[in-house]
C-alpha cells in the first residue's frame, strides 16, 4: 500500500452534497493495494427530531355521508359485449352527494343509452342498484384492475384509478348483476409537523392534524400513561380507517391517490400492525416511539458491494451505527470481520450516504468518522 493508512472524513470537508449524502475527495488520488477498510469510529450529533421528512405521514381513510361521489372517485370501468364484440369503456359518475334514487339516475346517465338502473332500499344497509341492459356487461373491480394493470388496451395508473369501487361495492369483486352499495371513502394523508415531541405534545399534534381538513369532525386523541399508548376516537357514526405501514407495504395501491414511498408515522404514534385498522375508536398496538431512528447505516461507494446485504437488500452498506438516547453518538465498534474488501486501485472520490433501515437518506448535521486501511497481506 502506498500513502495513507488512515482516512479522517468530515462531512464539512465535502466537495459536494449535504451532510447526510456527500462526496469526499482527497487533494490527490490515493493509491491503495489489495486491503481491508475498517470504519473505526463515528461521531454524529443527534440533531433530528421525533418526526422527520421520512416518518411524518398517517394514512387515514374516512367514510363519507349518504352516497357521496368525490371528483376523484367517480370512474366506472365497464367491460361490455355488444353483438358478440367485447370492449372496454370508461364512464364517470358526476361528483355529488346522492341518495339512492338519484345515484341510480346518475349511474344510468353515465352508462348511456340502453342501460337502466333501479335503486332498492335495504334495511340497515345503503341499498342496492340493479342494472339492466340487452348487452352483456361487467364492472371491473379495483382488485382486477390492479392485477391486470391494463384497461381498454392501455396501462392504468394503479395508484390513481379514481374509481367508484368503494361506493359501488366493487373493490374486491367484479360485478355483473346487482351492486351492493357502500360508503364512498375519502383518502387523506395526515401530515405531522417535523420536530421533537413528548408524550403529551405528540398526542396534541396528532389530534390537531386529524381535525384539519377532515370530513369527520371531532377527532379526539387520548393518552394512557401506564401503557404509553395513544387512542383515537370519533363520535361520528361513520367509520375511519388507518392504513399501517406494513399493510401499505403489502398492498401498495390500496390507498388511492398516493404511492410509495409512504414515509409512515406508525412507529412514532404506535398505530402499527399488518392489517388495516378500522372503527370509531382505535387504540395503538404499540408504545409511542419518540426516537426517529434506532440505528443508522453508512453507505459508501468503497469496494465492490459484495460485503453486505441490508434490511431491504441494499448492497452499499459499509457500517451500522447504533443510536442511544443521548444527544451525541460516539460509536467505536470496529470488529475484525466488519470490513470492506478493496482491490488495488486509485481512489479519487468516495460518496457517503447515511440512511435509515429502508434506505431513506437522513437529514442531519455535520459528522465525522475515520477509516483504517490494512493491507491484505497483514492478515
């Protein structure tokens, strides 16, 4: 090996980028032989808050009153066979707040000549619509559209179908007879303000944001000091739903109008789980977590990226950094097997990026580390 055996890196000396994602360049290229690189020490200030740009959203869906068709939820994906020829036709129900009879009229108008729609009231339900026509027809469900990814020969935008499936009862199953009506659903991404919080202040912030721009007024967020959990309730008879991060990971197009990355606040608020949460009163499954990160990962362009596999299969991770509850991280834990293999080369620039476990870049203050280069023949 020629030249330096230790590299002292400080993000303030970066040639370009931010503290969390920067390029470091020596004044002259470093010539190294086959060696192992160890990130020996890491020093970081804990300057991020409880809520950051990558964990600030809560995904809330709300039932709408009567039979409400939103401007973003009126599309009907119709497949019909006329004279032996099958074709796809997109029709749109005009947005409005309907009763059953008037929704039937609006759907018949959208379907056009040759179609009749009749409404039937059903006790304890929103009723049904019966469509009659000489044609053979089917309304494609949201599930079918997401599975096929196409309609009428064109690719559909899965995250923004703007379909009327919620109100027509066709979210999961195609319909070719009687439609069992359901509430229209408003999909709303609640935004928590970035910053540091306490148990009391995160409850207040969540309640404030839930009651901002909602169709279901009077959300209340309560605290349980014994369990460290939050509860959300609403006195309205209409239900609300919380789409958890794990549910969205498994069903990325279920929350219409939004797409990955979701940057969910589940771990902060405690509303976690593999299933969608629903009701008029929900209690978080987990204790609140006011520490935005448990661990961080230093990603680097050093090496051939065959030394590690990250939580979501990242191959650029060079070092994991453990975070405690302090205001500053002094992480000294270089281990004999925790290294990056380097072949003989000339190094003119190295990119470093600090991420969370998902690979999202972290907004942070300047930080530093040291790298020890040890020739392979010394092992």
